């Protein structure tokens, strides 16, 4: 059920299994400014942890098939561009410092410059 005049942030893709409650939840979240707040948070990040980024974006990845292309283009693509830019700017030293300090143990990345073994440099281990 849609609110007349409200923006549509999600719609069911398969009308045999409409997932109406989830579509309504996403649309209410969007109508209450949730997507704009999410984008504003990403724009305000100075040094986000990868765990925090994952926490913010993962729920939307799980329901991406319900989100409208307008919602994705307006709110989620800019968030991913911000994250991509941030990760690209990370230097080897920054990553090593975070790994040594114990930050983000579950999401740490190891960058290898030594190619003597059979793994591809820069791949997570």
C-alpha cells in the first residue's frame, strides 16, 4: 500500500510474492528521510571504518531487488562512490597501521608487494 503523492523507493519485482511489508518498510524509511540521512552520513565521513560502512550498506544489498533504480542512483551509488574513493586513497602504510593496531580485525586487508608465492598481490588473505 502506497501513500498518495509519496516518493516510491521500493516496489515488488514478483507480484506472486509481493513482500508488501518489506516494500512498505523501505518506502516509509525513504519517506521519513532515511536514504537522505544515509547519504549525508557518508558525505560526512572523514575516516570511516569498513565495519561501519558494511553495517550501513549490507541491509540494502539484501533487498536491492526491491529498490527502484531512482533510489539506487540517487542515494546508494553516491555512497558507493564515496567508499570507493576512500578505499582507493588508503595507502599501504594506513592499511598496515590499522592491521597492527587491531582495528577492523574482521575486515582487515593485507596488501602484498612480495610476489614470490602463488597468490596475486593485493588480494585479501
